[in-house]
C-alpha cells in the first residue's frame, strides 16, 4: 500500500511572530512496505502537539538549539518532528504491530515513519486519545515534574502560575490545588480568567493585560508573598514575581514565551532580592525527570478517573491548519492544550 | 572605669558611591559598670569587618532591608553594627569574663556593649585575631557554605569566581582548588590577577576591565563551559556567565556589588539559557547554613595549620579610617579581607 503523505516543512525562519509563511505544506508518496530488519514503524497520526518551544527551532539562531535533540534547529525544507498520537499501520518492529495505539515523537504530518530509538509508547483507549498529547503527554509531565520535583511544594504554600490557562499552566494550578496550596493564576483575557476561577478551582486569577503595574498586582494577590512561582512567560512577569517572593521562594522556569518573539523585553529580576530572600530560580526540562514518569502517569490517571482534574483542550482540524494553530499560540488565542487532529482516529 | 567611646554613625544615606560624608565620627562616654542581671558584656574592639552589604543598610530604600536583622536599615544618627573581634573588658554575663577573646556582632566603634542574644563567641589566639573577621569569620563561612552547600561541587568541575581577590572570592577559589576543581577568577587590576594565579593557585585569571566582551572572554577561559559560577558582582558578568554555563550549571548568588551603587546595569541573563541548560541560580546567606559551621571551622583551621590556605588581608588603622576603608571597597581598592584595626590588640 502507498499513500500521499502530507507534511509540513520549514520554509523560512521566524523573525518575530510566526505565521503561515514560515511553513510549506508538502506531499510525498509513502510506501507501507518496510525493510525487514530496519525495525521501523509507520504511524498514522491522529493528534499532533502544538508547543511554543518549536519556535526556537525555527530561528536562525537560538541558544536552545544545542540543548537537546528535541530542541535542535530545523533546517529549511525539513519536516517538523513533534509529539503526537496515532495508530500503527505498518511495522517490522517486533514491539509494535498493526492497529496498536501509540504516542511518541511523530511529526506535523499525516503519517510518520518512526525509526528505532525514537520515543514511541503503546497506549490504551481508556481516555480520549488526545489526552496523550496533553495531560498524559509532555505537557502533563512538564507540569507534574516541574511542580513536584522542581518547586517542591508544601501544603499551604502560596503558588503563582503565569500563562495559567495554557497547556502546562492549567495543570500546574490544578496539581497545586490537589497538593493543598493556595493558587493564583494570570492569563490574557476575561474568559480565561473566568475559566481558572470557575472551572479549574484556582483560588484567584487576574488578567495581566489590565494591570498597569504587575508588581503591585502581585502584591495585591499575595499580600504575604509568593512561595512558588511557576513561570511560563519570563519578562516583566518574572521581575514582578521575584519582587514579591517570600524568603526561600522557588521559581521554576518552564518557558519564557514573552521573550520568544522578541516583542517583550528580557527579564532583569532584582538580584538583590534573589540574594537576600534566598530565592532559587531553576530552569528545567521535563525529560530530565523521567524517574517520576510512572508515578506521574498513575497519579494523573487516577485523578482523571475520579474527576479531580479538568482537561482543557483546544483542538484544530487538519494538517493545513497546523501553521495557524502554531501562530495562534503566540497571540495567546489557545485555551488549554493546543493540538491538531489530522485524521478521524481511524486506521483507514 | 569610664572611657570616651568613639563610634561611627550614619549621617546621610548613600546615593551612588559611598564616601566619608555618609558617616559621622561621634564620641560618647561609656561606663564599664554594668547592671547586674542585664547579662551585658563590654568588648574592646580590635578588628571590625568592612563588608559591601552594609551599603544596602545605608540607603533610603533597599529590598534587602527587610530580609534579616543584620541587613536592616540603619537610621540616621544610628551607630553601625558590624562583625568584629575584641576582648571582654567588663561582663555581668556568666558566659564571659574579662580578658576573654571574642568575635561576634560588634560595631564600627572602639567599644561595644553587647546585649544578650547578640552573636558573640569566645575564640582562641591560635591564629592571628584578624582571621576571625575573615577566613574564620563571616567571609569564610560565606565562601565555605556558598561553595560546598549551594554549588555542590564535584571533582573536576569548572568553576568561575568573580571579585576573586575579594574577601569571599579568594577563599571560594582556594576551596574549589582544594576540592579538585578547575578554577578561573576575574578581578579588576593586574596585581590582583597576578595574586590569583601566582599566590592563590587559581588555574587562570583575568582582568575584566580589559575585556571588551565578557561573554567572549569567558568562552576563551571555559571553552567547554562553566559548571559553577560563584557570583559576587551581578550585572553584565552574571549575564556572560549564564551564557557560558554548561547543562545543569549552578550559579550561587552571594552578592551583586556592581548593582549596589547604581553604576552598573541590572543583570538580564538569557532565561532561555536558564531553561534549556537547566541552570539553577540560587541566592544565599551564610547564616542559613549554620548546620555546617563546626565542619567549616574545623576544616578551615586544619587547612590553615597545614598551610593549604593563603590568607589575604587588607587592614586599615583607626576608627577614623573606617569610612574611607568602606568607600574603597566599591572602587575595588581592597585585596582580600578588608578590616580596620581599632586598638592594638591590648586590653588597655
């Protein structure tokens, strides 16, 4: 069997905000006949993950490009690899057989040829398949590892989360509530703020775009200071949070989206505060915390089964809409986990 | 007995660089007759410590002023409390008797009345008394705790120290060498650089004032990156170090002297580096690490006995020279531990 595989390739590097023009939708024939011994698997992709970090791979230069394989620069014309969920349609790998449901490093394309050594895990259909790019995928692990392993919360801690309605932030806030913390989130419009307070159980939330002075805003929401700041945005918000941290406060740096497009200015937190309040600012990547992967999956699945975690998803349709879905992330248009559904969760 | 006690009081708050005009030398009669039950002790001060952090106490406002007792703001007209070494000349405290040698929180004055609850420890004369404001005092504990407890060095780690000829920096570099690390320091003139390389055993050192681009300079000295940066200065040096850190690098923030006088700009390290290189930036204060105090004193004393640590001191004479000694710190004039000798180490 052979299909016409549609895939997205990098057309030109991003300067500032990404747009459709950075990508090109291409088509290439793909044969399902795999060479014995190659251990390859072909996956028909159902959902692909849309994540902010991809922007740093689609730049002339970013210091992040040397950090890890998943963050390496993409060449012009190269297909975009990305986390996804799908079904095995061909396999010469003894670990996978046709019709297996899988999640792993796939791509912004309808079918992916997965080479041995690439992350690919079998999954079940206990939960909606899209969960495996979100709450049960890298976003969930990032939130869980970042919050529990990096922030080391204590019951009663005052927790602040930025980009709190985003894929990671909304889960951090919910994990924090489940851990007995007091949680305030910020987001960029009223609907998101309402979602945080009304649906996700945040103790409070605010629209940062309506605050003239972020430092004063945080002082209002945390009159006694912040124990934990889970930072997804960097820039001025990071400065304001550091100014409002308590002694021995922990800042987990998950991402700095406000600095990715060059529109916001770089954070210059007051290092005098960092010294005297003995603050720890720590950058992390989820995949350094795989030792808690099993705990994360079992705990999170259990929360889902018992309705203790709300799953917020923002799903676009069709490979041709991946570029606009990606661009929308940087305008803050998404609510919850952004992904694109490529096929109708069917093998054929 | 009664003496005329000379002491320094704050005259006006510092704006920019400190100078003699920020202080006033005053005199007040002091009776050695203490009230029974008051548990007070009078110490004749031999050496008083001159430390950069004091500048933040002598400002209209600094975020550090709320952090800890020792860093609280000094009122106008108030005497300056400071670490020092001296001899007990009067005591109604059963733990101290006349002629005891002591180190603790004394002041920029010839005699200090020490109230119960204030840090005051008996010392011996095994080492020169001045060591107890330096290598065996707060500077030493800061270097030891900051390096071992905060930076968590491994043998072979590449260590960078700024203000490396200063009271803390020179000890960090020497501790790092004793721990089997590769150590490069920076300082502000050729004599200091020579001292680091020739007397203190640093693997290399450079004069940061001769470097047009600190980021490139560090790349030259650490072609494979920095594991540990012990930061005493903040500002551009912190940015340059973060850009040159290795994955999982640790930055111990001990002080940010370049930012104290408002002459340097605030550090805006690239937080994308912090995320992707999983860097930890951690502020600390020595007195949070008292659990290693005994280990620090015994290890350091042992190094001193065996000549494995060089002691670099810069001692001025006389209470009237404290303000100029303090101002000189911010011009980088001192080499090693700056202190002022107030009396001739004699009781009378």
